[in-house]
C-alpha cells in the first residue's frame, strides 16, 4: 500500500510539473496569434501602400492577382466584421488562449504590450466602422485604378 501512495504522490507531482508548461504553451500560442494579427494588419495597410506606390514606380509584381485577391478579401472581412458587429476571430482566439493559460487578456509582456498598443485603440464603434469602410473603399479604388494582372 505504501508503494501505491508513493506512486500517487509521484503522479501528482508529475502533473503539477507539467501544468506550468501547458500554461506557458497557451500563453505562447496567444502571443503567436497576436503576432499573426499584427501581420494581417501590416498586410492590409502595407498592401494598399504597395499597390499604389508600386504601380506608380512600375513594379509589376504588385498587380499579382493572387496578392491582390488576398488583399481585397482581407479588407472585406474586416469591413464586414465591423458592419456586423463581430469580434475578429483572431482576437477571440487570442483571448481564449490567454484565458486557458490563466493569464489576463492584456498581459505584461513587452512584445505583447507594443503589439496591443498598435492594434487596439479605445474609441466608439462608429469610428472603427467609418475608418474600416473608408479604407476598404480606398482598396476598391486601387483595384479599379490599378487592376490585378496589369502589366
């Protein structure tokens, strides 16, 4: 019986030792989702800048149909989310991972702090809806002025 108790204690200790690693994994995954979210924002904003500047500079690659379609789809999703009042799935996933890790949704990490400063701002919903809609209109305008596949 004593041997069984020792095994149980060792099992509990092993479980306790792996729990922080699992928590760290969820927190790390949440940071990765946050970094992906920032990459999407850079792609959407930078994509428009590249399309306009690239066409003016004669860079043919900025009219690649795959690049342009992905860019338009990305901003259409953002605009649709804002008009429908949906929370971005990346934000939802990040928050779920942070909750699973047992940490606050706004954590103290340096990279996370600055990514969040760049991505999230406090303002009434209509400000975001208007901003996303105007940006989406600019992307559509660039699509019309500089169609994909244009040499």
